[in-house]
C-alpha cells in the first residue's frame, strides 16, 4: 500500500460530520478500497467548541479555511462550507494554487464559477471533484462523466430538490395548500426557515447548470437558467392534473434544440404512468437521454449528511486511486461557449387554468385569443365554481382548465396577457408546462 492520502476538511456541519462518521464506520476497509490509507489530518469550522457527535481527537483544528487549504501537510482540500463566493471560493482557489486536489459539494460555487475553477485546477495539475454537488447521494456526475462518454446526450432532466418534491407529494396526498404544507415541512426539518432558495427553484437551477455542462460539454452558465418555483401551485392544479393523467413535479430540464440549449426549472406536468411521476417525498431523480444508450434514470436520496458524504467519499477514493479526470469530463479548452435557446421559443404542451367570470361572451373571447396566437386546444374542461376567488356580487367565477397541443411559450404568454387584459378572468391565469417523456 502506498502513502497515506491526507485530507484537510473545511466545514463540519451536516455533510462534513457525515463524512467523518462515514470514515469512522468504514474503518480499515476504506484503505482497501482506496488502495491506500485515507485520513483527515486537520479540520476547520467557525466554532471550535461546538459538539458535533464525532471524534476529533488527534485532528488539528485550523481556524482559517484558507490556511487549511494551503497547509503543507494535506493532499486534498475538502470544502464543505458552502456559498457561491467568500471564504469557500477563496479557499478552493488557494488550494489549487498550492497544488492540492479539491473535493466539494458546493453547487452554488460551481454553478457560478465552475468553468473558471476547473481551468485553475487544470493549470495547477490537480482535480476538482464534485459528486455531492448534484443530487446528493445519486452518483450522477460519475455516470455522465465516465459511464456515458460514448453518447451524445440530447436531454438531461430530473427532480433535483427534495424539499419541493416533499411539499408537492404532501399537497397531492392530503389535498392541502402550499402554505400549510410548507409550514409543516419547516417544523419537521424538511424545509429551511428561509425556504426561498429551495421552493423558488434556485437550488434546482444550480444543480441543473452543472448537469448541463457535464452533459453538453458547455461552460457553466447559471444565469441562463430560466427559473420558476412551486409557490403558485394550488390544490386545484394538482386535482386537475390528476384528472388529466398527470402529476406535478418541479423539474430541472436541459435540452439541446436547433437554436441552442434550453435550461429551465419550473413546475411540470409529467404523465402519471412514467417512472419520474412515481418519485415521491424527499427523493431525487435524474434522467439522461443518450443516443446509443437510450434513456437512463437514477433515483435516490438527493440530500442529507449520509448520502452526500457517500458522494464526497467516492470523489476522495478516486483521487486516492490516482483516477484524475477533467472536472467536467473534457478539458476546459474543449468546453464550448454556452449558446442559449430563448425561453419564449420553447415548444411544448401547456396546462392553463383560468378563473372565468360567468358572463355571456367570456368563453368566446378566450377562445378567440387562443386562436389568434395559433394555439390549438387538446381539451377544455369547466370545473367547479371558485367561491373563494374574488366574488363581487355576481355568480362566482368558474375554473376552466385547458390543455394545449404543441405550441410555443411566446404564443401562450401573449394569449394569456390578452385574456387577462380583456377582464373576463378573476385572477392571474395559471400556466404549467407539460413535458414529453
Ligand atoms: N446538507 C445537505 O444535505 C447537502 C447536500 C448536498 C450538498 N450540500 C452542500 O454541502 C455544503 C455544506 O453543506 P452543509 O449542509 O453541511 O452546511 P452546514 O451544516 O451549514 O455546515 C457548514 C459548515 O461550514 C462551517 N463554516 C461556515 N463558515 C465558515 C467559515 N467562515 N470558516 C470556517 N468554517 C465555516 C460551519 O462551521 P460551524 O459548524 O462552526 O458553524 C459548518 O461546520 C454546501 O455547499 C451545501 O450546498 C449539502
């Protein structure tokens, strides 16, 4: 067995302490799998005295993560602090300049700076591994970077945020409102006190930006991701989706089109008879469409100390074995500039729910607006009256649900603006994209 691989671990929170527990649990078998002993020699955190339920005796504490990153004793800097800039970024850059390999689970950092950090790693002859940054415990980086290298990938998509999936699952099972379920998810620790990042779709967008680069060989481009969260989904949408044969999931989708790459995160109707529709609760799932392999789908735990530590450990073992790959599978000089397909050019089917005043001519006017934009309707259903939706003396508005045939985002948006302007609807129209699977 060769020399020990010495780790400097910055961040001993949920994932960092999970990693320490994993190393303790594996014991000697870790050296056998890695081909050499692997040891954490120093750690960094904000609070030295915090009880963490892990044995840190014999491990040096280094107050400053940047000092740890450049510590002469370490071979690998494991960054588990988090954040797209600040100390995490500075420490990772310092580690590269000092010739250390870096392992991180920091999706925010890589979504914003993935290509430039990969270039810095290359320049210094070291690697940047980030399996834990995309879908936690699901080994999807390895699958795309190694297992599917023989394929042209046309689409990669998935359920990439457990909090959103948990909320949507509970709303569907129990017929409860978004606000009500969110409150419960926060009380049970499935949602943060400030849940914006998860429910607004931004966490999904970070992961999608990394999947896009891995799948299409393009430079990471987080600000090109179109993002919509799940805040506007109502029990009425979930019920209507069910009647139409769909379930609603927050998907991240990256797709090659003739005009460029679409990267979008939004609530999506998926047919009930597909595998992704069955992914419930906090589980994640990533699907990859390759030309030779066909469709591949991975399902598993997308977050948590244990699952993410499992991913981080696989990155560390690769380094111990000397398996050093370009971070995004190809060298940065071969990564193509990102060419964005405009969201308004997106083509697909749409679910539209309108709260329509019960007035003569209202339906005809709505149909006319859709026709003007060349939208053909696959089905239209008048649902029960919406008693809660802004009654002003007259009969309550009625929920009308339409499903369109294939059309463009631009056409749908223009039609809905015109419908709202005509004044026949009591609330902002709801629109949910349908994904062909
Ligand atoms: N949690 C998950 O399920 C999960 C899943 C996938 C990826 N990730 C990613 O993994 C990373 C870590 O997440 P986490 O959930 O483990 O975070 P966390 O529980 O908040 O832990 C963060 C750790 O970083 C330390 N830290 C913060 N600022 C520091 C500073 N300036 N100097 C030194 N140490 C500092 C904290 O120290 P103290 O403990 O002393 O406060 C803490 O130990 C993030 O990038 C996250 O996106 C997390």
